[in-house]
């Protein structure tokens, strides 16, 4: 239950501007999760969520740069995350994904959780992800798969 709840928290911050733990608690409760403020606080700490500045000058929760490995939280590149991708392109052994501001880390975590053998690693900034692959063919294939996901959402 904890991993499903934490996965849902990541999905919610990828698709909504959530700026308080109370807002997160209400959203989770509306989806049937039985949570307390302490539970939400622990989950947000475990996920290393931090307040990030939005383009509007307000703050919202986002994924901090020090998040753990994909084994600590089972996150997948799902529909909500894919909708946050603006563009995908590749060059040689690198794939570049552009996202909406503040969402790159969550999406990179989802990419890491896919455990694709040809991905050597991901680096995420605020709105850009660079994926280093084994070769150009891998980059082309990964880009194609992500574009297909974008079309299916």
C-alpha cells in the first residue's frame, strides 16, 4: 500500500500544483487512501519532495535532486508523467527529453524504473532530462518508444 500511495503522490505532483501537505492529504483521501498528516509527511520525506519555484513565482512540491534509487519507490513512466513531456529527440548515444518546469526529476525517476538495459543513466534538471544510452540505435529506439507513449496518452 505504501508504494502505491507514494507512486500516486509522484503522479499527483507531476500533474497538479500542490503546495501544502493538506492539499496532498485531501487529494489522496478523495482517491480512497486513508492517510493522516503524519503519513503524508513521512511519504513526502521518503520521496525527498521539496518546494520548487513555479514560473508564476509561487511554490509547489517537486522531486528533489537527492531522491533514492528506483528500488526505494516503484515508480513507472505512466500516463500522467508522459503527459508532462513536451518533446523527445536524440543524437548519437543521448536522448533529450523536455518537460514542463519542475517535472524532469519525476519523469527521469520513471525512466530509471523501467530498467532498460541500454540506458546507462539519466540526469535531470528542472525541465530537461539527458539519457545516456549504449549506442545510437538504442537512443533511436528509446526515443521512438517514448514518442509512442506520448501519442497513446
